[in-house]
C-alpha cells in the first residue's frame, strides 16, 4: 500500500479553478469572434500592457531586435535548433508514402501532406521561452508547412528579443507580439489583420490550453499542452539532492505545475523533502516554485519498482524522470507518459531546452492517448485509390452491390452495379435510361 509523505491541493479546489478558467476563456473567444482586432487590442492592453500600432513585426523590426543580442545567444539558439531540426528530419524520413497493388489493377496508397498554414504559440509572460520557438516552428518547417504564423507575448510590456530571434531563425513567416487566449483565438478564427491557420501548436498556461480545447474542431491542435508536469521515479540508489533539484526545476514554471516523486525508499522521500525545504529560500524563482510545491507537490512511497511504474502510469505525467539502478527498465514497463528521461545523466531540463526531442508534451492525463508534438502532427496522412483493370472493377462492383444492400444503401449498391455491368457484362435490372434513338 503506497505511503503518501506529501499531498497536493485538494482536487475540489483544482476543479473549481478549471471551471473559472473555462468560463473566462469562453467569453474572451466569443468577444474576439464578434469584434476581431478591436477585442484583440483591448485584451492585449489589459493582460500584457501592450497595444502597438501593429502586432506583427516587420522585417526591419526583426533585424533590429536580433541585432541587439550577444553573439553567444545567437550561437546557442542556432545550436539547439540544429538538434531539434536533425531529430525532426529523422522523424520525417521515417514516414514513407505507400502504394500497393492489392489486386491486379487495384492500387491503394497514402501520402503525408503538410498542413498549409500552422500557428506556433510561444509562451512568454514570466519567462522568455525561446525553446518553444524551436519546437513548434522548426518542426513545422521540417514537415513542409509553407506558412507558419508565430505568436509570443511581450514580457512586462517589453519585447522578448531572444524569443523573437529564435522565431526568426527557426523560419517563422509571420511574427506577432501577442499572447494568451487572444493570440490563440486570432490564429484560430482570423481577424482583419491576422489570417487564420489550419493547426495551432505550442504549450501554454491553463488559459491557453483551455482556448485550444474550446477552439478544437474549428482549427486543428497539436495536443492539450497545459501547465508543465514532472514525475520522478527513484529507488534507493538515487541522489536525493538531484531529485529535489529536478522537482523544483519544473515547479518554477508555476503556479499550477504538479511535481511528483514516486520512490521505493522512504529514506529518499524524507531526504528530498528536507532538501526542497533547504533549497527553496535561495531560489530566485522561489515566489513561483514555493507555492507550486506547496499546492501541487507530492511524494509517494511504494513497495517495489514494479509498483512505482504502475503508480507512475496512473499519473500519465508529461515528463517522467527515472533515477534508478536500471532506468531503461521503464521503456518496457511503462506506457502512459509524455517523455521519459532515463538516468541521472539526463534531466527534464535537457528536454525542455537543448537535447533535440520536442518539449511540447501532453499534460493532465492526455498521455494516456497521445504522444507529444512531432513532425507528424503537421502532416495529414491521406489515402488514394485507383482501379485500372476492368475485371477488377467488375468484381468489386458485384461485391459492393451486395454489401451495400445488406446495409440498405441502394444508391451505394447501384454505383457498384453500374461498374459490374459496364466492365463485366452483368445485367442491370434497374436501368431506366431513356433510349437516345427514341428521343431523336
């Protein structure tokens, strides 16, 4: 029976918070749908203290912004984007078009076609999340998306220069300094100055995630990527200090980011609690990490590593760090997670910032049914069919006629009958075509 050393905020309070988010997001979306750019401008001024003449940056503005950055920042952005691009290209290369002849003269195939226009949401607000530009824009361009419109909010009324540079270097075709629900709504619905897109990708806070949820169907989305989550699986061989540091590394996203430890060692659990208490006062981001850990931090002690994997799957967490004697065991033992980080040499922060896999990952249990953002999310796998052999068409027509009539679809059946008659000589008892000779 698992022992809980630390519990999170009550689920009732979380449900109440989500209900309030849903109502607020719904009203903003409908206002933007009704008033377009004027509503966008009002929300941007209210939430971000930002109301420029144009939300879209011109080429000259982008050049000036990029020029303000140190060479080292640009070099680091380019390094990380190479990692993301290389891995995304390997993913794209693994997706092959297919064509197979299933019967003589019957060809079936599928092709992977990129969406025409994608929206990339790059969060900002508290932090300039340059890495999200790499993950959303670079990946879209590797997929072959011809138009990528990217949005990021100003930070305390200022332009996030590093984020703009990352968006530009990633290949964004349009860059807008616009954030939150208003940005997602503009991309999904379209306004007088922002053309709508076919799919929106990117992480965000609870409001951004809820906006994507409500707009899904009207626009495609990558997945529900809301507030970040970390779950660490640790056995008695783990370094409790490393575990504590890694839990707080994600808690600083705040204010609603679950940070969970599942451990087979009560000693590790107790030591992690002590380390977190000691680390928090000295963290520059303690104002976010502290309340987040207090409200959403959890420590669960289990009896075995097998139970640890089962408990972890129950959370279906976005990030799962495996700090055990045999971390690769998790590859076979687990199936509900956004991404695995195996061993002490690997950390969630690597995935977030530099290693090359995509950091836009499922949250709030969505890992039970989807993986994270990857090049395939920007592609539509579409099929085609071609029948060139008359005998094959006649055979298919006969079977189609019988199968459709079982389902009482007479029109479908007749489409098959026509081909059975034309290509195979089968009688067509319902033929009511008038005689051309009679009309003449």
